[in-house]
C-alpha cells in the first residue's frame, strides 16, 4: 500500500507540474510535437485537478465530518 501524501503536498506537486508544462508546452507547440489545442486542453485539465485539490483542502473538515456521519449511519 502506498503511503499517504498530504493534500498540501499534492497541491505543491501539481503546481510544480503546471510550471513545467508552462515552460515545455510552448516549445512543443512551436516544434510541431504538440498541437496548440491539445496543449490548451491539457493545461485546462491540470488546472481543474488543482482546483479540485484546493476545494478539498478548503472543505476538509466538512468532508471528514460528512464521512464520519455517513459511517455512523447519520447521513
């Protein structure tokens, strides 16, 4: 079983990936290895991943409370 990675660390890693893509994708598009539309779609996806992680971080207490209530049969 893989060890748990904190949501803060996950966001940090996604930020690192976004920065790398921002450097690499323009060169890939320029050289013809990647279509501009595909690069834009991939960037939209990674930004959506980040937004989901940030949402989860901001609502972590509520999410945990909901899960606990559901396990207890209250939800």
